[in-house]
C-alpha cells in the first residue's frame, strides 16, 4: 500500500469567509476525526493533497499528516480520506475530512473492481461483457488495502456470470457483501432490426386501420336484405 506524507497546519479560524480566503491562497480547510472524539481543524496545501489523490490508490491512499501549530510540531497522524467536498461545476476541492486510524486495526473500505482477459462468450459468440459492480467493500489492515480487485473473466461463456463468491481475495483481505451478487456477466448481442423492415411495419399499420374504417363505414350505410324487403310493404300500407 502506497504511503504519502502531507504537511498540515492547525487551523484557528472557521466559517465560510475563512474557508474562502484559504482556498484563494491555494489552501484547503480540513478536519481530522478519531472515533467519537472532537474534530481537529487543520489546513493542507492543495498541491500536496492533489499529489496524494493522484497515486494508484486514489482516495484510499494512506496518508501521514505532519501537523504543526505555529513553530510547534504535533505528533504525526496516520489517516485515510473520509470525505471530499467538491465544487459542483469545476470539481475543485472545497473541504476534506480525514479519519485517523491505527495500522494494527482492521478497517472496512471500498476498492475498485477491474477485469482481466477477454471472455470466451465475447470472442466466440460476439457477446457483450457487462460490468455490474464497479467496487466492492473489503476488510483488512490499512497496509493491506489493495489498489483494486482484478478478476479474470476469460473463461466466461455466453450467459455466464461471475459472482462475488467467485473472486479470489488477496492475502489478508476479506471480501464483504452478498456472495451471490453478480459482478460481471456476458450477455447475448443485441439483434438490430433492419430499417427496411421497421419502415414496412410502420406503413402496414395505417393501411390496416384505414381498411377497417372503410369496412365499418360501408357496413353502416348499406341496408340489410330484411330491411330492404320491409320498405315496399310500408309503402303499400299507406296507399
């Protein structure tokens, strides 16, 4: 597991105005949490934070915070990112929450899932590999957090699926969640109807509707044989 050192400074001011001024200087306001204890207010440079987030571990990167309070150094804290608040449009980082952790205690995190190989059902039967789950929750020591879980899908045939229970977890890592959940599946290719056939079907429907209407109108306007035979009888009676 990749580790990153990030310098931080104790933050004295709080509120929207203070946070806005810090961000204008390239500094991100942050909090450090530990269990049920109150949060420690700190600030970190946006450059150092961006470098930490661009490692292969992504947001699961293990960070050592070197915190100072003025000229006084505070004990280093090992943390994981708990939450990042971003701007809705430009995606800039507004605020970060860290969780202080112990390297000797297991924790639960979500890691990405990726595939390896080309399924038989895709290569031979022109099927489509559909990715159902993109991440999975695991339990392990902080130093054992995998960058991602890689699954081999090369043996999957058309209609076959790979489930959570089929994944071989890395050493020291326990997969969590329902073992019957589908991770990936090879589906049959979509059958496209030629445009000519669609056009013919569309043209046939109005023709049938028009014919039915014409039949109904001709039936309503014509007299039945019994009705026609009654008319002369009525006329004769009047005379």
